[in-house]
């Protein structure tokens, strides 16, 4: 069964999901951030079938998140290295990890992000670099951007923004 492609959708969330929305892809990226680069390393870490891993790696290379580099001629062997686009995904993974730890880890946090200079656990938060406010503040809402189609403009113009008083 072929999955639906979101590539042509105007929404940046949909387009991003088209590239990394399959769960194996996110776990492969997680492992790449943890230093894994070779097919057998990913397979051992994930316990994924070889044909599925090959498809996911190919898709991540095509999406520009990983680069395939040959490291052996005989036999031909490749490693998969994060690209700049792939490295830009790290904050998404860190926030997903923090969210999972906060809401879906009844046994406690099993994986943490630490500051290697201080040894302290990181407390990740997404902030607006202009105001310094956390992006979860009710001052923020999603609106149609300059390249939005009329359909997208209607979708966001009719959405009722959540007022500060509605949060309680």
C-alpha cells in the first residue's frame, strides 16, 4: 500500500512530514545524531528489516537529510551522514524527546539531553528570538504567509485565535 504524498501541499508541516513523517525515518535520524552512519549499525540499533531500512535511507538521502558516501570499494559499502538540512532537524528531535519524557514516560525519563560542558540536563524550550517569549505563549498564532494560496488564507483567516482568557 503506497502512502499518500504531502509533497505538493502548501503547508510546511505537511511537506516536512512527507520527508520525515514515517516513524522509522525519525528513528534513523535519531541514531544518526547519536553517531551511527552505517547500514548495519542502523539495523542493529532499530531491529528493522533490511528492505525497509534501505527504503527509508534512500528516502532520507533523496530528501537531502542524509548524504550517502562510499567508504569501501570491495565490497562496495556506504555510510549515511547528516547534511546541513538533516542537522537542522535536531531541535525537532530534542523537543519530541522532551515531550515524550513529560507525557509518555510513566516509568521515568530513560533518555536525556545533557550539556557536555556542564554535565547538566538540558531543559529545552522553543522561543521566539525576537521577543524571547516561549512559542507556547498565547501571544503567538499561525497565520497565512506571503506565498499562501487563497485556500490557505481562508483556512487561517477563519481560525479563531485562542485568547489568553480561554486558556484556563
